[in-house]
């Protein structure tokens, strides 16, 4: 993603957050978020976190934002606080400034290292799946689980086979 596109996304998110902030309901006893804005805010946090995670993974802005969101929900009503939304806006503004000052933080798809270069091994499918390959590559817990499924199916079949209704149906079918 280019710097301009990243900034466009951040500007849109900032505008959305400022809109939510302006719609908080102020009463004599409390300041509370509207019900629709609570759901929208949750979605925005997920989208912004994804934006940072995908495009600026070397930064900690996604984690900072999610941590602030979780902390902002720790109140009597378990709804987002006014201060939290202000904190989100300040986090986004700080991130925007940092990325503008250091555009190398954005990882473009073309610039990303391949998994082999980064030290990760790519999973290659086998040329042929044989019993020996399955025995070697599938963990024993899977085989125990699979045996349990077969045993449960067999036990269910035996139990159902003892029911009079099933015996009558089978005697009609095999006559």
C-alpha cells in the first residue's frame, strides 16, 4: 500500500472516530456512547488494527489500539468511554505522523521478503499420499481421535440394531 493510500484510510478512520465522539450523549450524570456507535466503533477498531497489522507490522499500533479498546470497556456499563475514543484519535494521529516521517514502516507487497528469505519454510504438498506418509506425518492424537470416531459409530450401530423398530425395518428389507 502506498503512503497516500494509507493516509487516506487513516483520514477516513479519523473522521469516523471524530463523528462518533461528537455523538456521545452528555447528561448531568454521565457521558455515554450511542448503541449504533458502539457497534460501529468495534468494527472500526478491528479494521484499523487490520490496517496496521497488514501494512505496518513492525509498529505496535494495532496492539496499542486493541489494548486501549479493552481498557476503555472497563466501566460500569461495559461500553466504550469518551476518553477511549479521544485516545484512539490521538493514537491514529501519532501513527499518521510517524508513518509520514518514516514511510519505510509501510511494508509494500512488492517489498516483502518471501517466506524462504525470512527463514520460514513453505509447506509443500507431498507428491503422493501413502499410508507410510500418513503414518509418518500425521500425529498419533489424530489416529486416536479417528479410532474413537469409528468405535463410537460402531457402538451406535450395535445399539440401534437392537431397537425393535430397526429390527422390523431390517426384516422387511431383507425378506
